[in-house]
C-alpha cells in the first residue's frame, strides 16, 4: 500500500494547493478593488457598530463628547481606540498619525455602497469627520500599532492529520482487492486451480469487484479447459493403445505363424486404417479448435448441400432398413466454408442414423427464421439423459446406452468437429430430447 498511499497523499495536497491558488486568483481578480480596501479597512459587524455609535455621538453632541468617551476608554483599556476620526484636513481627532494610503483608501471606500463600516458625519458646529477602523496588521499601520503575527499551527496540524487518515483509508480501500487478486494470481500460477477471489472480497460493488469477478471467471474457464485437455489426452492415449496393441499382436503372430501371413497382413492394414482415421479426425478437431480454416469462404446454396448429403445418407440407411427425410422452405444462400458445413451436417446425420432404430426414420429440416438459418436433425431413438445432453459435443464421448442396444462405431469426434465448425461460422449448436421420442440436434447460423 506504501507507494500508492504516498501518491494519493501528495496528489491530494497538490490538488488542494492548486485549486486553492486558482480560486484565490480568480476571486482576487474579480474583487481586486474591494480586496485592496479590505486590506486597509476592517469591515465587520463589530467595526460597523463602533462606527455607528461614534457617528451618533458626533451628530448629536459634537466633538467634545466623543473626545471624552475616547479618553475614558483609553484609560480603561490602557490603549487608544482603534476607530479613527479624521477631519477634512486629514487630522485625527486624537492627533494620531494616519498614513496617506490608509486615508486615501478610506475616502475611496466611502463611495462603495457595499461598505457599511465607514461613515462621513457632520457635527452641530458644521465640521465634517470621516469615521472608519483601520487594520492593525497593514504595513502602514505597524509602526503605530504593532500586531502580533503567528502561524495557524493547530488548523494546519488538523488538516495534515485529516488528509493523512483520508489518504491511508483510500489507499487501503483500493489496494486491498488488488492485493487479494495478486495473491490469488500467484496461487493460481503455482497450480492451485481452485483459487477464487470473490469470497474474500465480500459485498463491495465497484470496478475492482468486477475485476475480481472477471478473474474468477477466467480461472474457472482455465480450470475447465485444462481439465478438458487432460481428459482429451487420456482419451487419445486410450484410443491409440487398443489398435497399437492389436498391431503388435498381429506382427508377433505373423512371425510365429508364417502360413497365416496374409490374414495377419489384412488385420495390420485394418488397424492402420483405424489409426489413420483417428489421427485425421484429431488433426481436424485440433485445427478447428485453433480457429484454422483451410477452406475459403464463399456463397453457396445450403439447401442443395443438405439435399446432397441426405441423398448419400439415404443410400446407406436403406441397407439398415432406415430412412432419411428432408424438408425445406426455400433455397438459402450462406456465406461460409462449404467444406466445414458439409462435414458438420454429414457427421450429425450419420450419427442420427446410427442411433435411430430399424424401420424408423431420421428427419432433416431447413428453415429461415429471424435472419437465422436453422437446421434440425431428429432421430427416433430413446434420446439422451438430460444431464448428459451437453456431453454429446465433447471429444471421445460415445453414449452407448444399454437400453438402446446400440453399439456406435468411431471415436466420438464427429459431433465435437461439428460443434467447432458451426462456431467458426458464428453459429450455435445444441441437443434436446423431443417429446415424441428421440434426440434432436439444432444448428443456428446467421444468414
């Protein structure tokens, strides 16, 4: 908190000094003449009362009465009164020395209607006197009436202490969540992926709280991503281990039984093809996850594309006593990668054919709604448990439900590739169970 505290503290004082100087300069320029008068004359209720009382005495009783009162006050207070009574010749009633600048400022102030602590009075004898109270601390008056000078130490000390406490509190308020985020970052970097900041910050609501919330969101996403990558690595290792073990076994049996070399060669070729297929799908998924697009974007008729995929799928479905039905409202042009869209929709349709039971059908529909192209692929199987609907788009997830009595071939990468391909087109894909039975995959792509 140290460096930030001193920055706040000195910034507070610098702002205070600059603001005070600027405001003072503007006020001084605006009221320069009046300030000059105030530098010489006292303008206060007490001075106004003293001037008014002396003026009344002069008007009614004359000079002798006022002199008598001044002498009594001088004897009582051991000093002459501050009030000056000046005649037209510039001579004080008590023969006190009056600097020329003070007398000139007093006569100028007499013309100011806002100045109430100065008056000009005429006595019963016809003499005129100017009554006012000069400032004792003015340089012109110091020779006659010394005025003690002192520094306002107590107000300065109070202001200094208050600003110190304020700066310390503000610095602590700002740096505490930053320090918590810093400590959480270090723990997260050390491998503690469960680190979160919001439980320690509490209920405060400001930009730093939003930063802590963003940190927690980032930590959660990274934790999920790392967990997914670990699971993917384990799944890849598991999927590679089986064909490699069969390859090694076929090679070893071929050495032991030379007469069956052709049979073992076919097995080796089959396992090699499986490995090639798996590696190819992994590379495709990896490129899509990295956002690499091999195909150029262009406008194409998605209606004709889906119709072509359905025709090929229908040919394969007939061999399994299944049907694929396609319905569309209109021809729709889509700007994107025809190769990626083709692969995504083909993977979804082939997956639906595998899960729909014999003598049933897969329904494929294409619609244009709210400037979105929507594709639905629905089978007539038993669907997927609601808790596992989001898992179908994860790599190496194969939901082989025993109740469905379905054994799906492949490696569980088809829907994962489809999901990423659709997302690269700024679209979305989700799965849901329809009420009549079966699983539906919905694709939405901006037109």
